[in-house]
C-alpha cells in the first residue's frame, strides 16, 4: 500500500532507485486533453539531479515515455502509463550501506516494516520515485491550466536562516527559474547560493522552506470533514521526502494573532465574493474560497552528509558510517517542483470531485 | 465525499450541528475487544462544551450510544454504530446568519460548493461533528492500548505567545487534565487562563499550538510514498476545524539546523535499535522508527468574535455582522482531544495495515 | 470492512437484527434534491416482512428517519444519515441457536471469521440489514429519476419451475405490485402463490429468479477493465442474501448461440445510435449502450426450513436442529426491492463517475 | 477509473492493444516471497494467442518483465511493476474500423463514454489488457500457494451445447492442459475441438462456460454485507471480456430445489467443521466455509465473426462491416486462465483482509 494517491485523478507509482524502470499510472485524466510532451519533460528537468552546480552532479536520465492512454496526441480518458527506463544503474557503490542503517534515512524503518529491502540508493524510499509523481503532476498541470485556468508556482522561500519575502500573488515562474536556487528574489538567491556552496565545502547540508501558490482556483473545491483541501495538501507535502512541516495561509504565525485581526473580511468586488486579505490561505472549512491557495512546506537538512556518523549495522553492532558518492547539500531547489506536484495532484483530484457532486 | 477516513480502521461520520442526530460508523475494529463505555464517554466529555469557565458555556449533550457492532460487551468485528441524539436543538438563534457569510467560517465556501446549506450553527462544518470522530477515536484508543500498548497524549503547548516547554516523553494525562487549559505546566497554565479570560472580556479570541505524543508505537508502521505515517497525521490534523499548520519532530525549527546536527544517530540499547535523539519525531521515510511520534498542530484564533465585522450577504450586499450567542474565546483546551483523535485514528489504521502486509 | 459500497454515491450501513438501531450513511448524493420521504418509506414497505400472506408474518417496524444531510426538504450534498430504531427486539427466541450452526446460514463462517458473533437473528448477517440499503437506494432512485429519467423495475420471474415470460421493455411497477408475489403476469403469479402456500404447509422452502430492468440509462455509464457496469451489478446482486447467480442480457442462455446470431446490429433511429436487439443487456465493454440494462439474479431456497436438520454445535458435537419461529417460505417477492436496490446504487455511482470524468 | 482492483492485494493495469507497452502495478504482495519467474511466464503463455490451432493464430509477444518490487529474487513488499513491451504492433489493419461501430464490441460505448478512443484493436477495451491481470494473478497464485496452500484450477466446462461433467474436487491442472481446448475430459474435449473447427470454417463463433475451483481456502475469508467473497468473485468474472453470467455453488440450477434438499448439513470430520455436500459453493453469508469455492462463468460467442454485419459509422450512416484479420472462433480455452486470475486476485485480497482484521 501507499503507492497510490487521489480518488478521481488517481496516480499509482512504482519503481526503485536502481531497478530496471520506474513509472506511474494516471487514472482519471479526462479525455481530449492535448498533451504537450515537451512541457511534460520540462517539468521533469526541473526535478532532475545535475541541473546546476548547487545540486548533486549525478546525472540521471529522466526521459519520460507515455506508453498508453494517449492517442493521436490527446488523452483517451483511460489509464495513462508513464515510464522511465533506468539506464546504467550502478549498484556497486552501495555495498557499504547494505548492512547498516544510515542516520536520517529509511533503511532501518523499511527493515522493520518489511524485513527485506532493496538497499541500493534507498530502494523504494529513494527520492528518485518523485520523478514519477512529477510526471503525473505535469499532466495535472496541463489539464488544470487548460480546463480551469489554474496556475501553480512554487519557490524557495528560505534556506537555513536566509529568507525571501515573496509575494504569492505576483511571483512568476520565470522569476523562479531565473536562478538555480529557485528563489525569485535575486539578491536573496545569491546569498542562498553562497551558503549552499559553503555548506557543501564543509561536507554538511542545510534545509529550509518552500512556498507555493495556486492561483485561479475557483470557490468550491474541497470536501468536508476528513477530505478537506488543506488536509489533502498537507498529506501530499508531508509525503515528500524530507518534509517535516506544513502551513496554509497564516499557519503557525497566525496563532500569535487575535481573531479580530486574523479574520478576513468578505466583500463583493462587483463580480464575485472575495476577501480583503488572505490569511486563511484560500480555504475555509476545507473548501476553496476563490482566493489564492498559499502553502509552505519545511524540509529538513539533507540526511546524507560527508562527515563520519555513529550508527549500527543490521546485527546491532555499532559502526561508524562515512558516506561516499555525490549528493545534494540542499534539497530546496529541487523540492520546488515536488511541492508544486503535491498541489497539482491534490487540486486536479478535487476539481473532479467538485464536478461529480455539486 | 469527505465523511470517511482510514483504509482498514475506517470511520464514517454524519450529522450537523442542529440535525436530529449525529454519529459515526466504525469499520475494521477487530473482534473481541472489551469496550469500556465509561472510558469512551470520558473521552467525549473532554471535548464537550461547557466543561470549564474557559470554554463556551453552551451545554451540549454528548451522550454516546453504541447501537451495533458490540455484543455481550465485546466488539464483533462488524460495523460499530455510534449515535448522538441532539436534544432541544434551538435553531431560532441562527436567523441572523442564514443569509450572510461570517468571516473566517465556511458559510461562503459551502454555498460555493453545494449551493444549499444548513446554516444553523455551521451545519456540517460545525465543530460539533468532531464529537463523532472523538467517539470513534475512543474505540481506537482502547484497541491500541489493549493490543499494542500504545498511549497517545496531547496538551496545550502555546496560547498566543504563552508557551510551555513540555517533555513529550514524560508528560502524563493526569498532568494535562489537572488544569482546565490542558497545559500540563501549572504556572504556564495559569498565565494562559488569565490571558483567555482577558481576551474574552475584550470580545476577542486567541489561537495557539497543541502538542501530542504517541508512545509505544513499534517500528514498522506506515506505508511508503503517498501514505506515509507523517502524511496521514498531517491530513488528520489539518482536517480539524481551525487547524492551519502541522509539524512532526523538529518541524519548521529543524530547518535552521545543519544535517550533521539534525541526524539522529542510531544505537542498540541491548534489546532493539534506537536513536540517541528524536528530531525525526518517530518516523523515517514515513514509517515509524520505534521512537515516540511527536507532532504539533497550529490552531488559528477562533473566528467567532464579539466585535462588529464587515462582510456580505448572499446577494453580495455589504453588511455589518455582530455575533450573538456564546462561543469559545480559545479553542485550544478542547482541541487537545481532537488532535489525540487524529493521532489515534491514523495509528489504528496503520497498525492494521502493518498486520495485513508484512 | 464490507459495510460500504460505491465510490462516489457511497453507502455505509451498520446494525444487526437485534441491536438498538441500524442505519445507513449516504455520501455523494448531489445537493438540491427534493427528497420525498413518503416515497422513501414506500420503497421500504415493499421489503418489509409481514406485508402479505406469502411472506413471513413477523412484524418489523421499518420506519426510517432522515437525521442529517437534508435541510428544508432538500439534500445538502453532505452525508445523509438514515436511521431505523429497533423496538421490542426479542432475543429470547434465539437461545436454541446460540451454540449451533444452522445449515445454509452464516453462523459457522462468522465464527470462523471473527470468533465472536451476535447470534440473535443472524446478527450482522441478517437480511434485516437490507432495510438500510433499500433506504439508501430509495434516495438513489429519486435522484436518478429526477436528474436522468432513469427507471428501475424488478419482478419475480420464476419460483422453482414456474416461470413468467416478462417483457422488460413494457413491464410496469403497477403490474408488479398488483400481486403479492410481485410476478407481473397474473396467471403465473397465481400459480406461484399456490406453490408457495403448498411448500409452506410442508415446512419447506423454494427459490427462484428475480429479473430487473433499468430503462433510460444513457450510453456512456461504466468504467473499463475492473469496474465495468456489469461487474458492479453482479457484485451488488451477489452481495444480497441468498443470491447464487447473476446474468446480464443473454446470460447463460446466450452461450448456446453463434456469434452471428448473438451480435446486436447497430442502427441509427434518427436521433441516436441503437441496437436492433438487446442480447447484450445494455452494456458493451462494461459501459452502457443506451439500451435497457437487463439482469437476472438467482436466489436459493430459503435456508430456514421447518424440518429437522443434521448439524453440529460449536464444540463439534452432532446435533439435530429443529427451527422454531416464523420465516419466509419464499424470499422472492421481498427480493425484488433488493435487486432494484442493487441496480439503483450501482447506477447512481456510475452516473456520478461519468459526470466527473468525461 | 476502473483500472484498479483489490483493496489490499491491489492491482492497477495500463495499456492498449497497440500502444508502446502495457503492464500492471501490484501493491500489497507481502515481502519475502520467492518469485518464480518461469512459472509466471508459464501462466501468461496459457493466455497467449497462437498457442494452438483452436485459437487465433496471431502471434503476440507476452514476455513479462518485473521492473520493480523484487530484489535478489524476493518481493520487497513495495509496488511490483510488471511490463509488457509491444513490439511491431501494426495498426494499419484497423483503418477499416476507425469510423464504425463493430457489433458486439465496445467501440460505440467508448465513444459515448469518452468521445475519443484508440480504435486500434479495441484500444483499452482489447482483451490484450488481460495479459496484465494474468501476470498479476500469477504473483497472487504463488503467494496463495506458498502461504496458504490454496490451489486454483479452471477448465472449459461447456462449448455451445457440448458439456463436460467435471469433478471440481478431483480435476488437475495436468488434465486441463492435456488438451488444447482445456476441457479435462478427453472425449468431450475432442468433440469441442471438432465443433470449434467446424464453426471457424463457417466464419462464425461459439461461446460456453468455464468452471473453476479454489481448493484449500480456509474458513473465514470474506467480508459481510457489500464485500462478500462471492460478490467480489462475480465482479471479477463479469469484468472479463465477453463474460455475461456468473454462478457460485448450485447457482441457477439450485433455484429448482427445495430448501430441505439444498441445505448442506454440517458435520465434524474429527479435525474441523465441514459440510456433507457443497451446494453452497464454498461461501455462506459471503464468507468462506472451508469447502472448495466453486464457480462458473458464461462467455458469449466471440463478437468478431467473418460474415457481413449491419452497423453504423460514427456519423450514423448505415454500413456493412466485413471483418478482416484473424481472431478466435472460441474464446473458452483462453478464458480459463482469465477466470483463474479473477479467483486468484480476489482470494489474495481477502486473505490479506482476513489477516488484518480478525
């Protein structure tokens, strides 16, 4: 269990870091969508390792193939198969981790869960799996844009203590993509890049916060009680590797305010009901308000560091672990498309739910 | 949709604030559990309005009846019906809200979603619905305790800016219940109570943070990729009324640390693999590690204030809304059993999942 | 598990034969439906024991209460709670079955499944549970009729070897209800009634076949591969008590035909594509064709007979079981609303699915 | 929707007849199972076209690749990816069907459902999809055998009016595989082969009945009310291409019996509770009884015939359709592994459900 998400726009993924192939099955994408494969690949390239000096220089081939569900360029409404063939996956460099538990990683918990695991590159727990969900989310992005005019943009808001004051209503994808950090404010982005470089030189890693906005979401998406839109967004974010926290709207900061200051007054802008401020973050009672949906996700510092660490092997013997190989000192730039994917898949699912029952 | 949660330990709720009855159907509770109805009712009494001077003085009858699934005192393994009969529900006091949208509430979004809503006391969006999930969670609590020795305890960690440094490994339910604020540190609790009283006198409201711990969770609960234990906990919390943020383990604070300081080293304590610290908060890769699961949930200040507010009616005309009736100035004390319920239902579901596939 | 059905029009039931109450939660019924409570009760009265001399004279109160999800006479789009309060349920007459396994009943299999069961009147396995699904299906009926003009009619087609040649395109509910057997052809109905009376006098029971039709189903309902409309109809029928077989369209009889005789030719009737015959029974590839959906369900002879039977008790000792109390000699007349319910719930779910993704 | 089945042992398939690839994702297979890839391929070869003179001579490469979820020969407990790469799929021969609706096929209903379809070889409605579920069921077969000692065997019981009296308790897979018809009684099998050959020479097709048995299923698998084991088996069978009917145990024939003759008496065989006969077919109240589970599935004559047929094109114009290409005159021999797959997937799912909640 665990490899599927969504009730109507439903995605199932498979594949390990070093298996023969990984992929996704996307059910529920409505028929007739003209799929732009170039845009789909572009979404994937933003997640790919090796795209800049700030992230891991490992080269992974993330070339996606659409093997079913699309005919003559358009979706058919049936299951879309997305496939990534792993080429030249070297597993020899993982012999040093096969019998020990890397701190901060899922090695131990997978052993506790299943008793048997693919230890190469984290196996099923590898962040490589996120290629499949980013690909699926790329389809959701195209459908949400074409059908509902919804636009989802993420950005790096903070690296360690270096924070950017980003305006969710105004930020553009071009601004985000203009800098390898994916921080849309150039001066702050430069400081972040400098920090990341320094941390890498020290063999250490840093964490931070990704912010994201969905603009154009109409009022009325979300379901009551247990399937609130904000709840599903939280789950989607916390299901990303290394994510440890989630906020919507005012989030934790809002808990320092009084109700009289926090409530967003309604008004009528001539065409529709709106709120004068957006501390609620685009959902009220778990249903979208028509205002932008604004979230933040916290990512812990990358667990793979290059300093010796205390741990144990599978027999319980204490060992010192020294990582080899190449890894990200900071996952934040590559986490941006992941948070966007979390939003896109959640929104596409609720768009269909709202269509079905209204 | 939205009224069900869990895949194996599955709860479906129904009912509005002012309908004839509300309740829950609990599927998947294993047979043979001796159900302690007194303890179940005690769980509910902690959520009940009117339990102290700090919360709303409205008296609600939250007397739960178990109408199916239990025979001769033990669960049968089939669907358990839980029923609350609403007595003397007065809807006359809601005439002033039937045609306007209260700021911070779900009035507008329900209209956008469904076009037709029960406006009395928030209808399906009312926090009264949480009585049903607290009752269902009470069954989960008894099963988790009897079968797995798991204990879940929540507490008020912060009210506005008044914060308590609570030790999740040591806190007891008795300490929490000793004070009407449900803050287990008496001096801080007194300050919180004073603040809440002052805010109420001002016709305003405050928010804050609830912390919670699950102790005794074995390693190996949780599923990979999309159904991570932390992801499901996040969804369960964000599906609570007024919740705007979620953290597990180090959360947002952990993003200020370096990887070398954040990683929790593994060691063998003679019996099992453990970590020397618990910044990960009890899950790694979405699967429990055997350490305590520690979460925090942010609750915005209560939306129902007693000052005049700008809003619009259903026709879009600007109106000034002045709340009447009686409400909580601070939801935190009553949110403690809700966050516990979120944890309990999520853990019970994953306990069964781990039993099924291992 | 097992107490829920449907993905979008989703029904969850609870309750045993002799518990305090039973009921259903209906999720996914679109908002704004004006619910006719009298018609809902009329649907239930057709299932009720004691309605004629041909069925069990036990009097059950099947008075349904709608406790949530309906406001000012219209559905709100949120969970609809349906409740039946059991009054004066006598369990004393079941002492003779508490420790033995009645042949043909689920006593033994429930013990094998759960180890602990409510033995009174079959507990959760009692046909009394079907009151809840008939009530839920009554809502589906009203919605399907009001929104899509779909009409579902069932009838008794055969009792033992007495068979009626019913025309699914022409039969009316009035014809069906005109005779207590629910066979719409009076002469055959009389013969059936005579047979049932004779069998009852002998302390024995008979089975037979229920036929049903859904008229007005548009082309395009159903999902490919695993959730075909005919597959879901089959599951819904086989989940009815005593059902042992299912056919759609030509069914088993069609397997004696050649392809050239079996294929239904398409033609255009001026407005839409139709078929000249309907051996396919209204679905092709699991999706509705726009022709009437026609099914048949086989019901075994009632297991409760009034002759002594060989069986064992819970300790494995051989015992002779002699039934006391009053039961149906023939379940067919009361099975008609159950088969209709199976169709109605399945169709309502697929109507919503087709709305969501198209 | 529709491409997934099972709640715990969950299979999702993708792929069309003439796409680049098709496959399945199998979730919920417990870890540690030693997977026999040769046996998996052997299961697939029984479904493959071109395996004998009685079935279509089209050669399809059904070589399955296991691309994830298996490490060092054993399942890991995570999603298993199964992949079939389509080689040399020629779509040119389908130009004559792109704009018309073949009688008996799903061309029209897919157009009604989705408005856009892959017309090559039936697209998603092609029986080629069943390769994916047979592969997934092969994993279920190995797990059910290794863990529970369950054996599932199907056979051809009837072709048109030529019927074999097969003993479900004694039949072996070797007997079934000994003849290309998959009828285990040689004299009847020869008559079936003769009939099929004659029908093919006439350009026509025949249908029939597949029988199947699951031996070794313990008492206690199945869930009450809506997810009865027999209901799920019915759905799994009716979701197979061309299946129009389902029976369990005495089925339709049992409706001609009296209750006193139909009930299976319980006795204790020294080790466990059994029934002296098995008219119930292995389930009582939807839960397995420990007796063999015995089902029958009706398959209509193949819709692809080689005689001219009346139909319409997409614009509603009448046309005469004359099929070209090569097809099965009788699907029965190849339907045997499909019915087995339906049983295997259903049983594996309920085995896990019974493990989770008991």
